[in-house]
C-alpha cells in the first residue's frame, strides 16, 4: 500500500500517479478529495439539484475509467473539471432534444417545484450567506445557461479551488480568451445583481411594479433585460446599485466554502466504486446498480415517451434508488439515515411500495465510537493542554449527536469563544490536580447535566462557542464530542476543536488531511462553528513553529474546506501562505491586530509554589473591556476549565458568586452585555 507522504504539489501528483498504477487507496483519495469540487461545479452549472447527482456520478465514473489515460498527472484537476463541463453540455443537449411530451412533463414538474429550490438557494442556505453574498448567489439565477458554465469554474477560481490556468484548461480555451470571457461574465453578473437589488428594494419602484405585470416570478433572460433596462433609465432606480455601496463579486466569493456533498450522494458514489473495485467496466455497471435515475431519465429523453410513461419511469427510478439507499442505511453508512433516504427519493403515494419500505425499515444507527481511549499527550513545558497528570479512564458517553437546530450556528463576527477541556471524569481538583476546587463538586464530563451546565455558563458569559481540546480520532476528547454536539444543538451553542497534535509532532500533510476529513462527522453539523460557510478549526502550535507549518496546513486544507485559525509565532505575518485566521494562546491580555484578542483569569499550575499570573478581578474586568472593544474577529477566553494550569474561569469555591456562575463569568456577562458584538 502506497504511503503518500510528500507535501504540496508533489503529493497531489504522487496520488494521481499511484491511482494510475492501480493503487485502490489512491483512487479512493482522488474520489474523496475531488467529489466536492465536481459537485459544486456541476451543481452551479446546471442549477438543477434534481439532475446534479446523476451528472456528478457520471463524471466520477468517467474519472475512474479514464484516469489511466491521463498523460500529465499534474493536470488532473483541470482534466476532471473539463470532463464535468462536457457532461453538463451533454445533459443540456439531451434536454433540448427531449420530445414534446417530455417537455410538458418537465414543465409540469417545474411548476410544482419550489422555485427557490435550486443550487443558488442551496448555497445561500447551507453556507449561511447574507447581505451582498446572498445577493450575488441569487443573481446567478438570472444568468443564461452558457454563462452558468463559466460561472461554475470561475466561482471555483475565486474560492481558491482552481487556478486561472486550470480554468482555461477545463474550458479547453486559451488563457487569454478565458480572461476575456471572465470579464464579460463579471459584467453580466453585476447586471444580474442590480436586477436582484431592484426587485428586493423596499419600497419597490412603482413604475417597476407596473412593468412587471404578467411576470411569473421566475428568472429569465427576457425579464433580466427588461428590469436592467428599467433600472438604467428610471431616475428612482438609477441609484439602487450605487458603486460606493457595492463590493465586487470576486471579493465576496473569495475563500468561500464549497457546498457540502449530500451524504446520500457521497454514499451512493462510494458504494458504487467499492462494488466496482476500481475496474472501468464494472464501474459502469455499478452506477446502474446503485441508482437507475440517470438511465431512466436518458431513456425518457431519447424516446418519444408520453407523460404517463415518464411518470411510470419516475416511479421505477424511485424504487431502484430506494433499494440501494435502504441497503446503505441498514449498513449504517454515515449520513444515510432513513430520513435522508425519504428526502432523496422524494414524496409519493403513502400506499406505494416506496412508502411501505420506508415505514418498515429500521432506523439506521450511528456507528459506535472507537473502543480504545488514549490519554492526552504530555509535556514538561507549560502549555494550554500538555499538563502531565493521570486521568482515570471511564466508559465514554454514547449519546449520539442530535439533529442540529438550523438556528444554532452563529457566523457573525466577532466570535466570542472559550478554550474548553473535555478531560474530567471526576471533580477536577482531584482528577489530575489543581490549586483550586470547582464549585460543581462531583464533576463528570460524560454526564449531560454537566455539559448543559457548562454550556449555560458560557452563554451567560456572552460566549457563542467552545473550542474543545482534541488529540485525535478515538481519543478520550474525541469520544466526548458527540455529547458536546448533542447538548450544543439543544441549547443553541456552537463547538469547534483545538487541534493539539501540531505542537507536539509536526504532523504530515497526509495526517492533517486525514484528521480534517475525519472531523467532518462533526463539522458538517450545523452545531459546529462556521464562518463564511466553512467549519472553523483552531490549531495549537509550538514556540519554534514557522511558515513551514502554515504551508503544511494550507496544502492539507486545499480540498478539506476548513476555516483554519493557527496559533501565532514570530514572523507569522510574513509567511507566503496565510490561513483564514490567527490567534494567540497566553495567560494574560494579548492583542493580535486584525486577528484575535484574548484574556485569562491567571496562571497557577497545579504543582507550582506560586502563581505565574496572580488572579485579580479588577484587572480581568479591564482586560475584558479591552477585548470587547478591540474589534478583533476572535475574542477568546483562556480558559473556561483548564484546572491543571489554573486558568479556569468556571466557578470555584475561591470565586463563587450569588449568580451561581462564579465571579469571572459574572464579569464577562457584565462587560460583553455592555459591549455587544
């Protein structure tokens, strides 16, 4: 089995070469890494979620079939996107060649469907877009089909997923011509944004209202031209898109996350590839075994089928797709639940075999956590999470993460959060040592009541998120993530992780990427902290780390799509690559201009004779005010409950208060209430 250890561009080329040589693991990596890219390109080009899944699967199976014929492994990404573009064009050709009866069926379907249920709407909803980002996504509905093809790859370019050279190669045109086409697209997109803004103006221009008489509410090229002409000529609407108020689209879309691949599509694709074993011939057969949707649709489009026949074909499609999905749900494939199956197959007659099969199927259960637990790594140096002390093991909580509330995630900056340590099986002052005694007496972080109390504590203190120490898959802290996520979903509180291993071993690009993919089991949930649609992850670092750490994380995150917030080091601003954010971790007030502001109650390690930073409530209040008024995007508390190093703000007998939250959380409550985000 190959070991993909090189970093950067060489690593990517090595994986492609290994896949061409028949390495199944390399092929799996290519599929996993590039399925999100293909899904977003196809989805945005088609803007029709009902067709996107089938086209995406066609692209991925063609990739598996033909990757061995690729002459230059370094050109893999542009080659793959070119396949996607050709499949999109093929789809449109089949659509245009559809017989009249099928066209009537499609029109009927369009009228019954939610007009907002397209890829633009999916982008807005899943990535939590607002203001001008939302406006730009809505404007894409007003582009012609040819423009949407270019939009799909240009969006990936400005989001950092493709280079301009890859964009041109994917479109199979010279770079100079690609540049001209992109400029024209941007101009048309700005016109479409003006249309959206004019239509959403409150109050809307009376003349525009009159002109819209007879419009069915669906975007089209004809109505785009009419509304755009009106906004240019109308004195009321002329200023509706004033340049001073507009951020260019490329700046709005820069570094924006990809829309996540639906678990059902990911599972179907993976299952088909597993069934095919990477073989080109069986891959083609396997796609029909897992979903007959595309076959049925193609047959319907290429024969003079009547509406009734199309309806019957649709029923057959649902039945075939249902069988594959139910088998995956029964096998416990991640993300493929009975509810997801019902959504994927779609509504139907409650007396149908589909409905009966759904009602008779047992609910798929989440896979159990890894059986073994390992203690946190230790270090002799003072650090936020490297205190050497024993931790008795205990059976981890088995509470599954609940379905998140869509209102849980708060993406508004600044984010106020606390570093949190899910280490404790008993009261922290006996479970490993501390200079202080927690007010909570018997203290067990496998107990939902404990986690609920702590979340409510942090919310009382004006915090929106917890940054939970994380040491790797299957470790004690990882096994407690489901409980944190479940209780966070119920209480409207977000979580992310503090990736600790970076400070103690300089993990490889492969290891980091593997960990990021693993964490998607949590970070794809709405309870996870997101910014600009990307799941946030904080990374601890050692004092001697440098720009090479940034390079490793940049490469590992290229297809993972996280909002990475690294710990600062000397000269961090000069690195050629830059993460999405930076933060400091220290036991006193610290401001990193434009990035983070932190405060801490003090530092008094469990085995020390005297505190390094003595506690002082007056100083803490001043520091809290400085942080609250800093304007920093990340305003962080070090820490909520690191008892071993004595940085905890959680209530203790030494600073208990009438509120029950403790004096330090009282200060945060007062200051953050007085200085809201």
